[in-house]
């Protein structure tokens, strides 16, 4: 019953569309010359007549005016409690820029996938829009299919994305980002802020080797973080530089008027459950491997997901960043009811298995 309700909520959150959109709506996107577009990696699920593709895009205008940018950067630096003079740090300037951008509402974006055009609902107040597109089976011949925004003929730019096909019966690796694949030091707020806004992103040693090995065995990847969508560009570049397998990203919605900024850097149990469970519900015939760390609520969230979906969760891997042994009281309590062969605490990524966990018998 709960799974059905969650699936209904997932589908209701986006607009179901098809290729048979009114021709006027399939004209080029009404993107202005000073506006930017991000096509986030999309997921495609099997549907009775083809594929159901979950799309998300963001339209914004970068803030490039020097006098206003200087004031805004100082304000952001103070809000983040970063050291004075951080505005001179090139990394801070680059990562702060999306937070200073103007989100563009009421933008009509048209995408091209496998030679066909699809119109998305107009963007909202946060500059984002989401939709579920219905594509014919032959449209996604490859596991990863490129997509692009259709722009005016006189607009020379290119905005591209991709669609990750999730075949029935496959395995997905759902991975945390901070302190699981990227060193963030979430338990130390000042170190977390410096690692997020002032320093080059650094990978967790050897994690990319394991993930690539699992990808070669057919696993799809989904990366989850409480970081806001504003950090998508530097995260995307980091993943490419670290040679991590491509996959979908699941980040946090944020508007300045909605909440304090520092709340974005928290990773509560509720957020992880809301971000991950729809992935299981939307693909009930796929199994998953959950990888996270002990710095925040990953063990608690993953254990709860196992209890809700025991047939789908193959294994839980938790990277120890808190100095707690597997027999610690926290884990004994957290994993109560989870078979011991279904969860592992590790310190070094080299200790992760070279082969994907196999499906076990469904618990009675």
C-alpha cells in the first residue's frame, strides 16, 4: 500500500507528456541570450508502450555585474561564515556564482531525444521544471542516450544532457556523495564549508576503481546528496575528473527565501529517505546496493529502506568516518532486524567486493 502511494506521488509530481504535443509548443525554446540552461541526467523506466523518462531542467541568468556581484559575494561569504577575503578565492567565486543567479520562471523548454521533440512544462519560481515523457521503445536503443535543448536558429549555443535507461531486473548502486565518494568532512562544519566552497574536491581513495568495476558488471548509478542543485556543475566536473561512472544526481531543492543556507549542509534521515525511496518504488523489479558513510544518517536511512523493501536491497555498505566498530551500539540498534550478511562497515574502499552482491532469497 505504501509503495503504491509513493509511486502515485512520484508520478503526480511531474507532468505526463507524449510526443503528440501541440506543434506550437514544439517550436524552439524561448531561452534568452543571457540565460543558461542545465539538463540534469534523466532516468528512463520501462513502460507498457516504451519508456517513461523523468526529466528535470533548470533555467537561470548568471549574475555577472561586477559591483553587485562583489556585494553579493561578501554577503554569501558572511552567511557561510567563511574567512574574510574568501571572495579572492577563484574556487569560491566559481562555486558561489550559481547561488547569485536569477532563477527564470515561465520558460518553455523543448528537448530533442532520438530525433523527436518534447516540450516541458514552463519553469517555476525556482527556475526548475520536471516532467515525465513517454518515449517509444526504439527511442532508447543504448543504455545512455544523449538529449539536447532545441534553441532558436540564431542561437549558436548547445545545452546537452543524457537519459539513463534502467532495464527491468537490473542492479542499481545508490551512493551518497559526501564522505562516500568525495571527501567533505561533514562532521566538522568549518572543514565541510572549506571543502565545499574553498578547496578542490578530493575523491575518497579507490572508490572510483570499485564503482567502475561494478559499472562494467552492468550496475547503474544514482548519486544522492543534501547539497543543493546549485553545486551540480562542480560536482559533474569532479565526477568526470575522478573517473566515476556516469549516473543520475539527486540533490536538494533550495531557494533563498525558503530556509537558512546552513540547513542545506545537514543530511537528516528524513531527506535521505525521501530522496532514495522513490527510486526503489519506481523500479520495483530492480535490486539495489546502498553505499554511504557513518558521518550522518546513512546507516539509519539504509536500514529503514531495507526494512521497507527487503527484497530489493541486496547489500548496505557504510564507510566508517566516525571511528565506530561494526559491533558499536549504534550499529547494533540501527541494523536490528537486518540480516548481518546484508550490511558491511568498511574503512578503505579497497575492502569493497570486486563483484556486485548477488540477490538473496526473499525474507519470509
